[in-house]
């Protein structure tokens, strides 16, 4: 399944590869971020689990192949192409940085090495799932950083670009540092804590606001969060306080959150509910939260929806998937795009992280002393090497990895650039390809070994 979930040109190229007799060529593609969006100094890699599931389940059904046969683009396609699709499974290798890894422009996030047809068809899906989740995980990390220890819950499914996107946004936001999500399916699928009590419609469905609060408390007990701004926010706070314990706290969803939170805190404290918490929501982002934090608003948690699930200020991520080498009958040919502003570097690569910089090197180069290799083997010959870390583990990894970045790099405003260097061997290979766009360098001992990217 899912093979047909791709752009048409991936399939027309696949048919062309079959027609041209290129099915025995082994291709290496790299997925990386070409340019960072405005106001981003790094991104948090996410989406690997879905990428792996896709590769392991890749196939075409008879109905899908029949549909492709009906398209005019395949009227002249060789029968061998359709036969290949009928038996197609991913038999290649995948290397990837762990989910939660901060990455920078030009650094491979995934490396695919597989028969050319397989490696080509998977481009669209890999770009989509990795770029979207990386975009949301990065936005979440920015919001969580600004919240300065206050909890952040992802509320964005209703504003995501589809229900399915909402599930993945919840997962990515959790990896990026949110404590949980309002999306129940994401909670079940990925083990993410779920949050939510009642909306304004709950209050409106009762003739009396106090009765609405009382019934909610009966249902939820210590998990009760009263939404107090349906009518008069301060009066709502007084009614909530009058019911006493048990409760978690109250939520503000509109108005001047700084002024209201201070007034509501006073009402709760006067009633002896010092442990009751205040959650704020309503079109929040890292900048609005930052203002509230700097003003010392007595807000304990933030619910963020639209701006998080859509990454509203940076809604697209310039991820690309580029061919870097081809191998046939033991001969390797290195490939690169040479056009201005979109040039790429040839050859499979490894990224090494140091305390204050990264080094991008040829995959077969000896590892530099003290450098941590970021790309790790995930799939070999179509088989998963070991179970992937779950979302909770990826979240913990992201938090640790972010702390290790230099403080100046993590700043939201006017961050310091992070240094990414390229090895002399990689630069020399790139220069060879520029001079001779299709070199075969298999005799070079530096480029013989193919165990790791």
C-alpha cells in the first residue's frame, strides 16, 4: 500500500528508468533542508517513525496498477514496469538522524540507498512527513523555550490542515517539548498525555454558569479545569472558586490575559485555592507568551493551537531530496546539481557534531576525533534493524540535544549563527564533479566502503 501516494512524475521517471534499462542501478538520495525559514536558526528533526513505517509497508495493489495503466502518461510504458510495481517492496537501506536532533541547512536528515526505482518513488512521501513534522516540532521547541518552564499543551487539531495532519502535529509538538495534546487519537497511538475538559458550549448548554461548573466538577473531580470567560471572566472565577476543591484550575481563553490572570489569581488565593492553576489559551504563539512571561503573569500553563499546528509564521520548510550518487556493476558515479542558488554536494555524507560546530564529511572518511556521528543505520536490506524510540524518548532526546547547543544559537531573537563546516575530502569531490559532472571514482580507496552514510 501507499506506493501510489506520490507525485505522478516519480512514477513516470520510474517507468522511464525501466525503459532505459536502469533497474539494476543503486541510487543514494539525501533529504535535507536547503534554507531555514525566517526566524529559524535550526530545526528539530521529526517524522522518522512515519517514514520508516511507509518504507516497510511500501507496495502497489492491483487496483492501483490498473489505474496507472489507464493514464495516458503510461500508454507507452513497458510491461516490465507494471510487473515491477506488482512485486515492489523496499529492499534498500536507510540512515537517519534520531528524531529530536537539531539540524542545520545542508545537513542530511535521511539518506536512502536503494534500487533507483524504489529510491525515486519514495521521495514525495518522505519529504511530506519529515518536513511537516520537523516544522511543527521546531515551532513547539520555540514556544516551550519561551514559556520558561511553564507547561505548554498542543491544541491545534481543529486548525490543522486536515484531521490526519492534526494527529502528526500532536506527535511533533510533543517531541518538540509540549507536555501533551488535546488530540485523543494521538494520545492512543503515540502514548502522549491528553488534556482537555470542556468548551464554551458546555457552559452555554446550561441555564446557569454555576450549574455548568458544578456538573463538570462531578464528572472530572481533581482534573477539573473551568473555562471561565464565556460571560464575565471575573464572575466566572468567583463561581469556580465558590465550588472549592477538587479542581486542577481555570482556563482563560480571551481578553487581556495579563490583567485577567492577575485578578483571577487574587480571587483563587482569597478563596484559599493557592494550588489551583491558571491556563491561558487563545491565538497564542512564542511572542505573546514571551510578553506574558516577562511581565510575570501568574499563568501556569499555555494551550497553543493554530500557531503551533500550522507553524503560522513559517508554514513551509524547504526540504529537498537529491540524488548524490549512482552505482552500477561496481562503478560509482557521483552526482550534484550545479545551478546557482540550488547547488548540491555530491556523494553520501555523514554529519559529525562537536560542542560548537558540525562537520559534514564524505561517508567513508575516517571519523574525526571527538565528533559524534548523527546519521545512524535504521533499515538495512529492507529490514528494520531495531525498534525506533517512541515519542516520549524522542522528546527527552530533543530536550537534551537542545541544551547542548550553544546558548546564543538557541536565542529566539537575533540568534548567533551555528558553524557548519565541510571536510576537505567532500569539497575536493565537489570540485571534481563541477569540473566533470559525471565522474566515476570507484577506484578511490576513500570511496570504496558502503557500510554507513
